C-alpha cells in the first residue's frame, strides 16, 4: 500500500457519479471545474457595470450553490457541464440584476458580450434585454438559443460546441452566424 495520494477522478467520471445522485461527486465536480467557472464568470462580467454589484467569485458561488442544490446533475462531459454552468451563471446574474433594479429602478445593467472569435468585437447590451431576447430566440429556435448560451455564457469554441452537439463545425458556424444576426436585429443593433 502506497502513501501517495490517488489522482482526482476525471470530470467525466465525476459527472457520471453526480448524475446518479452522488452528492460527494457533485461537490468534487464543482471543485474540479471551479477555476474554469471563474474564468467564465470573468468573461460574462467583462466590462460590465454589474461587476460593481457582482464579482466573478460571487457569481461562481451563486451558480455553484444552484448546481449543488440540484438532486441530479446531467451533463455528458466537461464542455457540456461548463456550458450548463454558464447558463446557470446567466440566471444568477439576471436574478441579481432584477433584484437590484427593483430596489434602485436605475434602468438596467449592461454586460459586455465577449466572444472568443477575433473578428467579433465585444458589445455592451442590457442584461435583462439579452435575457428576454434569448427567451424569444429559444421559442423560435431552441438550437440557436442553446448555441448562444454555449458560446457567450459557456465560453465554448465552435469546435467544442460541435463536439458537444454532435454536429460539424461548418453547421455550427452557419448556425452561429444566423443566431448572431438574429440577436443583432432583436437587440436593436447592439450585439455582434
């Protein structure tokens, strides 16, 4: 018997265990992806006025509490789980912004949408407006709304999204262009 510590289980193994309701695996899963969740939170809040109200750590902790509160977590792999985490962070942020807006009635909070594609500039949009537009997009095209969530809030690359969805990168790129155009139009030209 060796005294060397056993390596931490892989995220996929932890997902499988958490999926079956193993609370300890769910806790380890959050710990295993915590730094990546912080990176996502920083991206979500980049250039955001809400950053004065919500720090990345607070956003991650709010999302982690929601994730830990679920009886069963369901995700295929790391990318899928991070995309879902980004979606949960979006919900935590919108809940926070709505609470603050109802308390202050200041007209909303803007966030900067940051894409990992070089030719896509960052753009400031109102968090609530973005949430409402994504809800409308989901009613019209759940696939496109999911793609936007995975891209902006999950921080996934086109290739990671293609792998997570089981699609070709060409299909994801085509759908991404369509989703971006729809968002741009729906947000009055303020999203790229």
